[in-house]
């Protein structure tokens, strides 16, 4: 069994506003962040991401969010759970993520359609 | 003398949050928007953009901002003047640009260095 690489998370002091904005400039990633902020606890990738997407696409989006400093990912057994680094982000860039999420419409995708 | 193409501006109803975020996910474009919002009147490109940049780079940044729906550009004689479409943007996405600009640091660049 191969050794899994640890997730890399930028320290709070190196998180850049431009990277946050770039990470959120995508409807799928906006939707992931919206779901993570709505959940009370860390969410696994399948719950946090629109499920009609291929796993590799999901992974890419989580990676962009992680590298921007927006989310924290952690392996728990066979799954990966994700949470927003909202306190750190909000301390550095007050109100930015809240204003963006308030302005963002929920993504229309097959799994949310089924849920309605 | 060649005929100059008119500037294309997306109508307010087609402006997308993701495009606004993408346009602002760049330190130079953030700086341009910061200067435009600080000015009382439309600014020409040389005043609105950091002047150490080549003209072609400046033009590219104004084009991205224009196509995202953030700015309005207009030819006045031999120069182009730009203004923020802040009322339209703020009506569609309340507080987003304000929160981002508040969090953004002024760009350190040769022309602001000289000014200080």
C-alpha cells in the first residue's frame, strides 16, 4: 500500500487575498465553500462537492481551495474531511467571504435538483 | 487612419460574480479598481494603472475589468477614460467590491514609491 502524501496548507500569514478571490472565481468552488460554511462539522469530499462531477475534478477543486488557504483537509480512515478556515480568513480579510457567499447563488446541479 | 473598435461592455444582467472575482484576483487589477473608486471622475489609463507596466499589459488588465463588467471605458479624443460600474455591481452583489477593496493593500510599485 502506497504512502499517502500529507495535505499541504499555507500558514495564515502567507494567505493572499488574490488567491482567495481566484479560488472563489468558479461556481463549483463557490458551491463547495457554501456547503462547508452551512455544515456544522467537517464534510467529506462527496458531501461537500456537487456529486455529478468526476472524482478527479472534485479533487482538483479541493486542491485549489486548500492551496489558497480557504479549507483544511484531513484524512480520517479512508475518507478526507474538509472544513473552512473561516476564522483565519475572516481575521485577515474581514467580511470578504461572507459578502461573496451572500451574493452567490446556489449552484444548480443534478444532486441538488434531486434533493429538491 | 484606422477605425477604432468600440468598447464592449456586458449589460448589467449578464454580469457574473465569478467573473468579478476572477477580474479582482490580480494585484494590478485590484490597484486599478482601488484608484478608480478613489477618484471623483473617470480616469485615463495612465492615471488608473500602475505606470511601470508596459502599455500592452495595462490594456490587457483594462480589458479583463471591462469584460467582467467592472469598468466602463470611453474614448475622449486621443485618450481612454475609465470609470467603475460600482452602482450596477453593488446592486447585483451588495458589499462584495467594498469588502474586497477594504481588505486589499495598495500595490507597491515604482510610481507609488516615487509619490511617497
